[in-house]
C-alpha cells in the first residue's frame, strides 16, 4: 500500500467509473449511518455512555476547543506517519482500541476487525470480552500486529491463564484496563435491560479457558451454562485491586505492559514506579464515570509528568485525522480509536473497518501536511492554538 493519503485519489478515480464510498468519509457521520443498520440493543450498547453521557460530550468538546494553526512554505513533500511504540514500528500513530462483543455489530466481529487491521498494518488490541476466543482472532490476524487487553478477573489462576494463552497466541503487548472493575450506570442499556454478556456474547475467552472450565465442572454446555454465566458475573472484575497487585502482572507477562484508564498524573507516576511501560490516557470513551474530565484535558499534565519515563497513549473521543494530530501535539505517542471502527464493522464488516482506518490515516496525513508538518514527531504544542 502506498502513502495513506493516496486513498483520496483512489476514491476520486473510482468515481470516474461511478463508484462511491459505501460508508461516510467524514468519520463523525458514521454513528448516524450505523444507527440505520444496527438493532436498537446493539446501537445503544456502542453509542451509549455512562449516566447523562456528559463525559462523552466533554471528550468531543475538548477536541473542538483546541485548534490547529496551519503553517506555510515548509516543504512537506516527504512525509512519514510511522512511529515506534514499545520497540514496534507502526505505519501510523493509530491503534484499534479493545472493544468487546463485536459480534453484536457484525457476525464476523473481531475476526473481521483483525483481518482489516492486519491488511493496513495497524495494531489491533483484542479485548478479554471478545466474541471469539483469542486464539481464533490471532489466526484471523495472521502476521498482523496484535496486543491483548486484560479485564483482570478475581480468580488469579484465570488471569494467569489468560496471559499465558495471549502470549502463546502471539499478542506482543498487554493492556490492562483499570477503569472497569465494575460496569458503570449505563441508562441506554438499562432502559432496554440489555447486557450482551448475560446472553452469552463476549464470554468466549472465559468459556474456552481450562481454568474457567474446571471451575464450572467442565466445558460449558446447555446444562452448566447458567452456572458458567454466574461464575462470569462473580469473576469479571475486582474492585479490591491496588497498586501493589501490579507485581502479579510483571510475574506473568514479560512483554510491555500499558495501564488503560489513567486520568491523573499521580496515577501515571505510580504506574512508572511500579515498572509499567506505558499508560493509556482514557476515560473509556465516557462509558464509566459520568461528569468526568475530558480525556484530552487529562493528557497534557500526564505527558508532562511521565512522558520521559513511560509511553503515553491516548483514547476517548478521537474521530478524525485532526483529532489524532491534536492528541499527538498534547503529548500522546499514538492514539486508540474506538467507536468509529465499530460503526465501520456494522456498515461493512472487514471492508467497513478497513474503510474507517484508511479514511482516518489519509485524513491524518493530509491534515499534518496542510498544517506544515511532515510526521507525528512534528506535532507539538506549537501546532496548536490554546483554547
Ligand atoms: C462497544 C464498546 C466496547 C468496549 N469494550 C471495551 C473492552 O472490552 N475493553 C476495554 O478496555 N475497553 C473497552 N471499550 C473502551 C474502548 O477501548 C475505548 O477506551 C473507547 O471506545 C475510546 O473512546 P471512543 O469510542 O470515543 O474512541 C469499549 C468501548 C465501546 C464503545
């Protein structure tokens, strides 16, 4: 594949043969397009946030407040979007965020997402709550770069088993999500009394796990299914975890570890002190604490506090190439994108996710160049006007 921005000409040239993109190229329009094809349950699950959804609105408002200042006559003919994260060369500073239960968006779920990401060379982060077992998703990804996201279960033996399986299946870095030891108050799901896990979606990694199976009396069948689901409920998260518990992760994972859900510089410092490799500045796309600080507003103080010791990644609210540029300028090494690719998956399966990724990377390259920047390393505070 050529430069990401070539996608622009590809679209216009295909137009000469009367072809049009099958999904919006303005990625902020994907939500409306996906609403038309998803069930009300699935749409509510992906689009919804916690409580009054004030955090999700704040995430977007923060991106609106920061403005890019275009600079001229800087020779931006040679451009390189690539970055190195945890020793891994990435074609662009963008990853796919871990999103569980993707089969509610498309029957191929995480398998389609893994194939699309691999085809663009983008790293996909697989959720513990995936609809397919991590080994099957790894097979779909082939040589595609992949990380594993842990929802840290109460049962330590189960956590260790997840990590062992992830390592064996070729996931190279570990993301540990700290902000979801219990599910938040999510009115869209509550109003519909809809939780996919209780319907057996998003539990594939648990049901396929030898430690989990032992605890529920063997492989999950129609007979022990209610027991298995109750065991999942009892084990999903652990509100008793503290910073001291991080030593367990180091014992069971020898690759890079990033803590996801960090919003305060002191927590980022503690992550560094505990020997972690990175943090993901994230408020879970506004799905956990209602009325929380915008994730983008939490980013600069965290990057200042630990940017020299840890890899600082970012998510929550990224929709466009200019959003990526702004997050990089405010201190992120790379960003994770969440809902937009779920909407792409809903609209077109593997091709839909690829469409979203190619649009985002092309838009990023063009915005960087038009702002007078040749790559992610050029995106500093100088590129922005303060709110
Ligand atoms: C439908 C959905 C499912 C998610 N599932 C997970 C998950 O399993 N693990 C996790 O760490 N984060 C999960 N997240 C949060 C994302 O990883 C990410 O933090 C968030 O989507 C970023 O915000 P954005 O959607 O505004 O880009 C989920 C988000 C959505 C929308």
